[in-house]
């Protein structure tokens, strides 16, 4: 049994208009380059991104439609943290200190997080168990660690839930 860590990214699909965008995520003490031309996705602290594919027909069919995406963190935690456990008591404080995110349109333009007020990034963990002889693992219910991102622009809004 081990813990599987990921982040859930939720936003209103057409809130930025009809341009696609991405939400890259980073871990680590090294600062994220302010200029995305310095290759955010090749930056040492990059751990993954959610990409939004948007078009005008979506808003006409489903106004206010909310989209969800996920980025898995275990590989990034292993690579960047130096931690020897995926236990929430060990990982949650690390992520609270080291997780950051940005937003960028498909043309490379940096988008201030304030332009996507519906953005909500929430970290979760689930236990994963691989029973002897089983073909597939069994996942436990996700535990949401809202405190990790709460209080930051685009972070979790309700830490009581």
C-alpha cells in the first residue's frame, strides 16, 4: 500500500475566451522563471501541466461549464523532494511550501491568475493497494488536502470541506 498524490484543477471552461491555455505546476526552492520563454516546461522544477482546449462552440452549448483536470505528483515528489515517504504527514508540509503554478495561453502569453477567478487547485492523496495475485490495484477514496493551496490565488477555497 502506498499513497498516490495528484492535484485537481477546476475552472469555468470559457472564462478566458476561446483561446486554449495551460496551468503548469512546479515544485522546489528554485524560482520559476518569470519569462515563460525561458522554457517553463524544461525548467528543473516543472512537474506537470493541465492543458485546456477551448472553442467558442463549447460556451454556446454549455454556458458556465466547469472543466476538471488532474496532474499526478508521485514522480515529481520522488524527483524533487528528497522525502522517503508518500505519507500525508510527510508530503503535505512539503507541498504546502514548494508547490506553485502559473498560467499561459497557447500563444505563450502569460496570464495573471486573477484573469481566471474560477480556477481552483486542490491537492489530494489516495491509498493504492496491490493485493497479491491481483491484476489491478485498488484505490481508496481521495483525501483532499485543501490547506496546501488555500489562501493563494487559484488555490482551494474551502478548507473545512
